[in-house]
C-alpha cells in the first residue's frame, strides 16, 4: 500500500513504522503520527484485511492486530443478519479499539 498524499506518514522514514523490538520511543512516535492521520481508518482496514504481519499500520501495532484478528468481531447486534456481519476490518470502524500504552 502506498501512502495517499494526505497521509500523515507520507515523507516519514519508514523505519518509524517498523521499529526494532523494544524500541518504545519509536512506537510512540509512530502512534502519534497515526493518531493525527486523516486516512487512519482506511490504513487500519488495509492492514487487517491483508493481515499485515509487521509494522505499525493505522495506529495498530503488530500485537494489537494479532489480538483483534484472533478475538474476531464483537457479537452481532439483534436484528443483524449473517450477511450483514462484519469482516476482520470491524476494528477499523469502531472507536472501542484500545491501543496499548507504550
């Protein structure tokens, strides 16, 4: 995925979004950039739909994406049919995603 022209990460060194294990300062920097990005939701959807294994995408770390994909979407609301159920990108559309404090 190429960052759209309006993405907050455009022009940022890609190493910021692929930090070394334990480099919490870089993780924080990436999450701050993502937090002010106008394309956060599409980026998050892309990462979840394509099961990106590495890096920080749409404000989600590798561990957070793994957890979201493992636990799956929340239970369907009453009256919602199976055809209307959501894909793994459900997390991209919800404000209930809790980011880890790093």
